[in-house]
C-alpha cells in the first residue's frame, strides 16, 4: 500500500499534484504505517507461494543486471520482506547482480524506506550481489526503461484510484458504499458505475506501462484488497470512519459541502474486475500478458483474532483505529479546510472513531478480502 508523507513531513502538509495520477498523498509516515500494517502483511503472505513461482520463472540472461521492482513500497517493511522472499529463490538461479527497485509516489516517506533498506549502514539483503534503489512516481506511469524489469510486484497499492471520477460523493465516504450491517449512507448506481469504470481504466493503464518495462517472459504479481460475493474489505472500517466524520458534520465543524467533496479514493475490486483487463478483448491491455494464476481469498486479521482470544476491548479498539488511520489520514486531512484547527480536528475525528467503536463494536465487524493474479509478459 503506498505511503506518501513528503519526505518525513506529516501527511497533511503534502499536496497532491493534479497531474500526478495520484488521489492521495499516501500513508502516515515516520514509521506509523510500518507499525500498523501487519494485516496487510498477512494478505501478502498468503500469496508468497505465487511469488515463489514467479521468482522461479522469470527469464535469465547471460550478462547485465536482474531487476526486481515493487510498486507501492510504502515505508518499506513489507516491501523488503517481499524482496527477501523473491531473492531466496532467484539468487541461486543466476550469478548476475540483482537490483531491487522500491517505488512509490514522490511524497513517500523515503527516509524510513532507506533506513529499512540499509539498517546499520549495510544492505538488509545481506548479499554483495544485491543493490537497492528507490523511484518516486505514480505506478500508473512508466517508471523504468523498456524491457528492464524481470519481476514486478504490487501489493494493495492499485486499490487507490489514479483519479477522482466524480467531484463529490455526498452519501458516503467510499465508492463501494456502506456495509449491509451498518447501512449508514448511500452511493447511487451512476456513482458506482463511474468508479467501476475508473478502476478498470487504472488496471489497464497499470498493465500497459508494466508491459513496457518488463522483459518478454517477465513476471508480474498483482495483489490488492477487494471483495467477494459475500463481503468486502471496506465493510466495517469505513462505516466507522464515516460515522465519526458525520458527528462533526452534525455539530457544524465540518460543513456539508466539505463532506460531499471528501471521499476515500479507494475501490474494492472483485476478482473478475482485476483479471478482466487481461482477458477481455477491447481492453488496451488485452494480449499483453498470459494469466498464470488468479484467486480471491480471505485472511485472518490479527487484532480481530486477538480480541476473540482475550476480549480486551481497549486493545482491539486502539489497534482497529490505528490500522485504518494509517491509510486514511492523509486524504481526510487534505479534504478539510487548511486552518490552524485542522490537525486538532483530525485528531478528534479518530478519537471519536475509537469511542464509537468501543460503544458498539458489533456494528463494525471487519474482514479482510483480497484478490491476486500472476501474469507473464508475452513476447
């Protein structure tokens, strides 16, 4: 999941360039995202056998450099672990040097990333054949030279839309709409269609630029939070954030126009929405890749499981809200008027979310669904 906090600045100080193919300045920095992304790691861990397959299949060459690229590296904890896993399979296959490329938006907390890559001044990968670098840019743009990448990965980042397809979303703060449990808002069918179309274009754009970067036979693993027939990863947590924000709308501290303009530019895809741009004729990305594997799945959520074991409501509430604050704070902050009171208002919104959850935890059940596919670049 991408993490942009402008070189270590807090997310509210970073600005979105309208031409940057980005709708968020990203995750909360200074190690906050790393500290609250264990759930995302569980979703990544579930597809590590697919990563092993990709690392065993990318084409070898006689000279030059083997390049692995991860798009949406955030502060790097999970990105480093992914590369460590891939290198375990790849290094015995070749004597060539390997470059790991960790990419995110220019506003990413690259300071924390570099510390993760070179703790104690040495490469985290422990091999004199592995060299690491970082690239700032949108994953919807080409970021590497043509035919220079052998293995590419992205985890969760493609769930963040490249553009806001509508100016306002007055009924709810997320395109997929509220959960059936809470039902605290609405998204019209026309609005849902606009976001579905944008999500599809984003996958097409992402695949098109990755196809330029990958060598023929290169491997691409795409994983992202999503939806199945009976649940969505958005259920529960966005209901909670929406309820917290609405309380400040009701008091007049956030006006209705601001609430309508504010929404999280995140889309929960079903598996067929992820694979469609690969398989369906008429898409500009059709014919670029072979689809090797595709699956949807559900993972356990650490703070949910811990709560079931020990019943510690205070710990559950804190972990739940810290988890979603890490990837929602920047968008929320930038949606509010830039006043001296803004940061304090953001703090009170998340504090109110904790209080609401503690009062009625059964109204905000959370499950984590994901979709993934492994692709091979066609010649």
